[in-house]
C-alpha cells in the first residue's frame, strides 16, 4: 500500500511540475503589427517565435529567439517573462503624391501606391500567462522594430504593443 501511495505521489508531482511547460503554440497577435503567431520551444527556457503579420497594407514575416523566465508571484506561478531579439522581412505600401497631372488645368495630381521591401531587426519584451488546463496562453508584449531597408531607408517604431491569444498543442 505504501508503494502505491508513493508511486501516485511521484506521478502527481511530476505532472504538476510539467504542467507549466509546453512545446508548441499557435494563435493571433492583436496590435500595431497584428497577425498569426507560432511558437516552438527549443528547451524549457528558450523558444523560437514566428509571426506572419500585416503592417501598412503590406505583409511581414518576423522570426524571434525568445528567453522565458518564471515570474515569482506568491499568488500564481503561471506568469512568465519573455524577452528576445530577431528580425523581419516583408513589404509595405505607401500612397505617394506623384507629379503627374490628371487634368489640363494643372491643378490636380494623382496618387500612386508604391510598395517597398522592408527588412530590419526586432526586440521583444512581454508577459505570458499559461493556462494549460484549457490549453491556452494569453500575453502582452512590446515589440520595437527598426527598419534598415524600406521607403525611408531607416525607420524605428518603439511602441509596437500587442496582446496575443495562443492555443497550446
């Protein structure tokens, strides 16, 4: 009887400690850079996250290497801090005032939509809540980015904040 109780205790303790870990998740990110997101853990503290998003009427592909640390709250052990760095590539559209006249009077111009390839670096800092009984995660992050190739050659956006909802599988 003691052996059965010991085995049940060990199985329960292993399942509770493994409860806060997951391997893959996928979902949506809602913010300035909104889109679909997929995260794959390499080990229990490091993950690769890929985001396919739309920004300025274009598309972006972002890949980031993230580090996760549990946040030590006395009331809950499901909060995790994550931070990391990565890069993005894609295109954006801009409406540009062209100097082509659209009438004989010379007082009207036409707008041309132009697309530009963008490439740059991204950083990430956020909080994730893991509710693995559902199984889902909810998060808030700030993902500043810096374009070094684009319409204006360089462009920085420091407050690309978003919330995310992911299904764990």
